């Protein structure tokens, strides 16, 4: 240590420690988004935690033995990288999240429901040990945000002006919740009239909740159809059984597939993918359509969606981070882009993506990140007659499996 500059030395050591922690966080986030199974990801995280312990021990040992500038060159180089991460890269990522204001969508209505107050905590919290986490003061897992958006698209045909879409994602059926919790969420969705219901994966976390799918999701109605894909957690269970229950609930499953819907002479294409855990979409098989919606479990497919000419992308998976800190924002996020696609709207060229914070999670802890369900009303930027799907004659539905 440098005796005549103790505060400078202390500040440098603090920055090195913070940067080392950021490296661990980024490694956890990126490896969690690469398509590995949950068991493999858990093993990787343990190894990364061990690596964090080793690097922290090495840095502390060097700090106690000699001044920072006298550290061995490889250690000094890593320490410099830590300082850069702590001073520039980490704060820049948080600042980008805080300042992001994409010029997308008009918020029509937003309301927060306290399901604990409405239904009573004991009627919502299950009997598994994780249910105790739902009783932590401040945990927002038993609250629900309902958001409604108006979105304008230049490519949207006039015949689809006013098309309404309900988006649900990351329900994570598990016994830490009672079935009544998910019924309350679905009932909050049923208050909306919709042409489409789109479910973007991570339906169950517990095989014993498989029987919940049909009675809970079967309560939803949509004029033009209900469509679903799976998520990475679903691939930890019997996917054939999950897909069967979804079909029993009235959903068309689009794992690596497309469906096309003819509405008053316009063609709407809806595609689905849970890649990298499930089937990916073949860009050569993208159907001709007047408007394309992509359901992607992870928002990491957004660059591909733009390249493929998608108009609207709906995703989940990241849960908004589940725990969001003031100024810092989310920390852990299972994405190869780390914290980039945390929640909300993103635009690239003419492609718009919305990332929902989802409904639940494997670990039922949420702070600063309320569960969410959403409804989107799509509007053409041209002069278009209003589309009243619940008053007009039914459009024809044609599902093409690719």
C-alpha cells in the first residue's frame, strides 16, 4: 500500500473489487443465455462463483503484500480492466437503461392490482418452501401491473387497423403459488377484449402443475386465435405433454413454425421460436404477409428479427431482472447481451420489440419489478377506418405449419 495516499489506494481497491464483481455478473448473464439446460447453467454458475472467489482472494493477497503499481503484470492488467469496468462499462450500461426513451407506443392505460389485498395472501401462496419468500416485506410478486399500449406501424394494412393483442409470458406455474394466483392473473386478462392472445413461453416450473394449464389458460378467448411457444424452463419438463395441454386449452403451438391469418383481404403472419433452447425459425421459410409478428421467448433474437423483416416482436424471459436497484437498474439477466434488453420497448429500423417483465419466476422474489400483463392495439399510420373485430363478421383463419 502507498502510505502517503491511503484514500487513493482505498478508492482504487474498491473500484477493482466492483469491477471484478461486474465481470462475474456479466459472465453469469451471458452464459445463462446460450441455450444450456438449467442443470448445466447451475454448474457453470458454481464454477463462476469459485472463479470470483479465487480472483478476489488473489487481489486481496496482492493488496496486502505490496503497492498496487508493484503487483505482477498479469494481475495489474486485470486490475486495470476491473477499474475500467467499474468506472465506465458498468455505469454506462446502467445509464443507458435509465435514459432509454424509445419513441414507440402511446400508453393508453396502466393500473396496478394488489392481488394480496384482493384475494388474501393465504389464498395465493402455496405450500412449498419457496412460498415463504412471497411473505418477505416489499416483495412485489403478488402484485400485478396491467398495461395497455397503442402502437403505430407504417406497414400495418388498413384492414388490420385496431388489431388488439394480449401478451402473456413467463407464468412459471409452480407450487410456491396456489393455483388461485394464476387464475387471478388470467381473470385480469379476460377483462380485455382481444383479437389475439400470444403466450411467449416458460409456462411451468413444476411437473405437478401440468394439470393447471388447460383449466387456467382455457378461460382466455380471442377472436382470431390463441398462439403459444415454450421457454427454456419448459424444456426441463415433458414438452410433448405441455404442448398437448396447450392445445387442449385452445392454443395453436408455434415452436419453430408460422401461422397465417387472412383478415379482410390482408395476411397476418405469426411466428414462434424458443431458440436457443427449442427450434429456431428458418429465414427461408418466412411466409409472405402484409404484417409479421414474431413470438420469441428471449429478446436475444431481436437482431435476427430485424434482419428477417419482422414488424412486431414480443418477448419475455428476462423478467426485467426481477430485482432492480435505484440508479443501477437490473443486475442479473439471463441474456447473451446481459442487461441490454431488460424490459419495455426497443426499436431497430422498422422492427419494434416489447419485452415483458412476465408474471412469475423460478425464484418468486421481485423488488422494483412488478409482474406484468399487456394489451397492444396496433394502428396504421395512414388514414384507416377503425377496426371493430367484435362487431364485424369473423375473418378467416388459416394456420400454415411450416
